[in-house]
C-alpha cells in the first residue's frame, strides 16, 4: 500500500443551482466563472452534446489544488521504474447526489491503511459539530469547508490506492447536477467507472428517474471512453434495505436494459455488487454470510483488481485525443494518452490538420516529466502550431504512423 494520500481538486463554482446559493469561494485565489450549463434536455443525446460542449468552457476554468501537499511517490517515480510498475488504472466514482461516492472512496482509503483511527475520530467530531454525523467517511474525500458544510462534493477529489496487481487513481466526481462539468473532467480521465447507486428506499428511484444524475452520468461516461463499469449497489446496511436480495435484484434488473441501451455490453463490461460504503462491507474482504447469505460473488477490491481494460501499448504509435488547449508561452494541449509514449523533444503530428509539432515539455498532473505513457493524463506544450488551429477532438499522433 502506498502511504501517501493526495487530493487534487479541479474547482468550479456552481452554475444553475438553487439549493447551493451561497457559494462564496472560500479559496484565496479568484476563480473564473464557468458559463451556465444548458438545461437538461428530454432528448438525452442532445443533452450530452451540450454537456460536452460545455467541457470546453469547463476545462478553461480548471484549477488543480493540492489539498494535502504530498507528491505521491508513484508520480515522482514515474520515469524510474517503468518496467516493474504495477498496471495503473484511473477509476471515476459517478452516480446521483448522495449515493455514497465520497463515503465509499473515503472508506477505500481507510481500508487500505491510509487514514488512521485518530483522523477518523476527528472527522466524526467535525461532522457531528456540523450536524452531519453520517458524513465523516466522506470527509476523507471532501476536504473543503464548503463541501463539508453542505455534504456535497463540488470539486473532483483525487486519491491513490493499490491492490495486489494494480495502482489506482480514484477520482471522486460530484453528483449534483450543478457540477456536471467537473464530473465530465473526472470521467474523461478514467478507464473504469464505479457507478454508485443508493439502494435506500426512494433514493434509487430519485437517482434513476428523469432529472436524476444516474442516467446522465452513465451516458457521459460511455461517451468519454469509460470502457468498464462496476455498479455498486450501496447502502445495503440501511434499515430500509437490510441486505435484501429482492432490492438488489430489482435495481440490477431495472438498470440492465438502460446500461445496454447506453452502449455497455452488460455481460463483458459491467459488474454489479452489493456493498455498504459507510460500514465498509464487501469492500476489501467478502461480506460475511451472517450479514448477507445470498451473495457469493467477489468484493469491490477483487473486482477492481481483476477488471480488464483494453490493452494500451506504450511502444505503439502515439495517439492522444485532445480534450482542450490553451496558450502558456506556447500551445498547451491536454488529454489522456491512449497509445504510445510521449517524450520531451519528440516530433509529432496533430491530426487531422497535419501540423508538424515539437514537444517542448510534458506535464503529468502538476509535475513535469520526461515522458508519459498510455493511460496518463498529460498536458503537452507544443511548438509549431497555434492554439487557434487546434480544436478539441484533434489527435496528437506519431509522424510515421
Ligand atoms: P455528492 O458528492 O453530493 O454527489 O454525494 P456522494 O455520492 O459523495 O455521497 P456521500 O458520500 O457524501 O454520502 C451521502 C450520505 O449517504 C451520507 O450521509 C452518508 O453517510 C450516506 N451513506 C453513504 N454510504 C452509505 C452506506 O453504505 N450506508 C448508509 N447507511 N449510508 C451511507
Ligand atoms: Mg461526494
């Protein structure tokens, strides 16, 4: 297990929210205000298109903050142990507001030994003082005062943990509809999605119906290249659920046709499992039969450790779809490397306009690196192309291929 926890947040003020009106930007620096999002449309495709258009606006306003200030070892070592590194996966937690994404993410960090009991006790007290007793686990991921007071994630929280075969970066997306642009930026960095569904009476229904975030998040995730979904049916411990098999089956059977229609192959790409994020049950170890007699499947850590994502070849041709660009003493493009390795000094091609460019520098998260491989989210500074000549969706490619 890694001993370092790091939480970065891409910050954005709320847009069309009525509930969260008293945004007062607790942070020291002024923030650019993202333009209001188009209203959610009945026509889901149009809704998604407009959300994706808003990505352009959103990424410009991105601020990445180091909440803890620790540079994770794996990032420092990025260039040193290329061969013996475990595989790395980005996992985004998505789903309707209050489904338990931050609680589950926080519990993962606790179970993987990164948060000690004393810190948990401190959070319990703080949550109690804020009359949000049950939110203490979420405080591990929700680090700003604003998020803690409201009990809602605003910025994408980022943390790291490891299982036997895999190093994970967890991206904890906000569920509230006002922060969909932040959710998009989280999902666009991920290979695997953990879709958190609340099994609590009435909560699954609210999240799933029109206007709920469950459907929109699934469709966005699929569009943004999240190839595998782990659907965790959460809050199984809750008094209205009590590890009911009928409730689990009901949710699975209602979700399955929708996941199919969103483009997921439910046999190969989707796995359902019951958990309690708050109690940490069926997460690191399988649920005890005395709690849930009918579940014979794996626990969350096992599922994540064995999830197979499309092979990415570090020696293959460079392919990096550009999600955004900006000017910063050169032209900087942002995206996730899908194949190949980008090195400082490389000559590459921007497609489809066939612009020959040279890589001036590569940045992974906030760290400058000499090279970055498949699956990494990077900012690449280029010479030889004007920012205006690049559009989101263009692809940075090898010259010869
Ligand atoms: P947003 O960030 O606002 O989208 O919410 P979220 O999905 O991150 O939910 P969060 O983790 O903040 O939890 C919301 C509420 O659900 C809190 O009161 C949690 O204690 C509660 N909760 C989360 N997981 C569980 C669970 O497994 N069981 C029970 N009983 N409550 C849970
Ligand atoms: Mg949250």
